[in-house]
C-alpha cells in the first residue's frame, strides 16, 4: 500500500486510473465531414466532371461521354491552340439557354487573325494543322477577323454540326471553366486527353 498526494491509501500493485478523455465527436462523423469538405474544395478549385449532351465534338467526344476538367491547368500552363475547354455559355449564344456549359476546342488565340478558305482554317495566313478532325471534314463560315485581347475563337470537332464561335463570336477567357484532361465514361472509351 502507498499514500497518494491526497493522503489516501492506494494499492501500489493496481495501475493508476487513467484520466477520462473527452470525445470531440464520433470518429466516423468527423471523417465524413472532412471527406465532404475535401470533395467540395476539389470540385470548386481543382477538378470537375461534365456530361456531353450533343454531337458537336464527334469523333473526339460522343454523346453520353463523361469528362474531367482541370480548373488549374490554364493557371499553370496557359491556353493553347487545340486545347479542349469547357466554358460558361456566352450571352450571345441563345440557341439552347437550358445548357449552361459548353465544350469546344480552342482554334484561335488573342491577337491572332483567323479565317477560312477552301474548307480549311487559317491562322495569321497559315494553314492550321487539325489532326483531331475526321477525314474530309471541312470548315466554312469563318469571316476574317482579329481575335481581341482576352478572347478565344472556339469550334467543335464536328464542324458540320457545331454551333460555335462562327455563330456566337469569340469567347472571353474569363468564361473558361477549365481544360478537358480525361474521358472516363464509358470505360471502353477511357482516355487521357
């Protein structure tokens, strides 16, 4: 037997009682809250998935495909010709007001002069190489124009069935959501883009 600090007799062979811990909350509830917060932050600032509702990007993207967009890509690498982008529907596009976001390919950059002739696109007077287009797919109806600072000329890969900058004009870069980086559904068409 021993005497503790309160002058009480205690059995020295018995382990000292452990102090009670306060529980902050159920561990599963905390893990769930952290997971939800993490998921929301990723969706807001890093990645977002989208569904393809139309055939304007055939053959690259089919109706029903699901894609992932990187929201940080442009901040890190900038925007380049050929990038597939998702952007908020510009005010000049009044065709289908029910669709809020569109996916197209960047064809012309700020400061470039874009035109079309004989079914092909020309940037600053030089033929644009477009290996993503289907064979014998031609481009018409681009009036010669200089793209203003901060704006981009975008078109779908399915040129005969794409409502794009040829009709609603250039798209301000501030409307860009991000760059398409992955096609994840259907699994048979999975691809890093």
